[in-house]
C-alpha cells in the first residue's frame, strides 16, 4: 500500500467529472488499498474520493464510525455511487484534504438514499442521515468536479481560515 499525493486547490484535475468504473479487477483492489491508506494518513479524514489523488473514476471511501453517537454504516467503499433521493436540509461546517487551509458552512440534505457498487461490483443500497449523509454528499461532489468551497453559503461570511491543522 502506498500513500498517494492529495491534489490541492487550484489543481485543475479537481474540477474534472469522474468516469464510471467499468472493470472490477486486481488493479481496482490495489488502488482501493492505496486510497484507504491515504485517507487514514490524512488528518481526521472521514472520506476521500479517487479524484483527490488524480484518478478520475467514480470511487469514494467514507467511514464516520469513529465519531461517537453518529448513526452510520461503518467503513464504506462506494463505486459508481448515486444519490437517488434526498430530503431536508441543514447547514454544517466542512473541511477537505484538498482545501487544507479553510473550512466553510455548506447546506446539505439531512437524509439520502444511496445506490452504489462494492469492490466486487455488487449493488449496495443505503439510507443515510445526519453526518454520514453529509460526508457522502461531500465526497460525491468531488466526483462531479465540485469542492465544498463551491457550495459555501457566502465566501465572505461562511469561509473560515484554519488556525491549526493537526494530525
């Protein structure tokens, strides 16, 4: 497993729309191991998208299980994910490995229904809410070339410079 380089804003590769995964093979499994190692190496990263490491494929990993009292589905490898339904909205503070110097307030759906595939290509479906739903929406935005800074309510009043970014 390797720790991959994380692309940082304003790298133009972060703005690309990712392609669907067609082949579920050993190359994909090796990449998933590297992507997870990279996520774990990031400071407090609950998610990572393939596009953040320069691979333009619809792949994300999300795991919010380390956050106390947060309903979740554990460690998720989501390939070709698609939100098929969303409901509600809430403002929340977000940060990103690709925008390490800032956090910002973003409006997201409070609950979602998600369809995706696992590493073997099997169909998965989840109903998610709260922080887990927010994290998944954040990561799926990466697959469409969007960053949280593209969604902040106001760049003037809702974007905050990080004082400390620790491991």
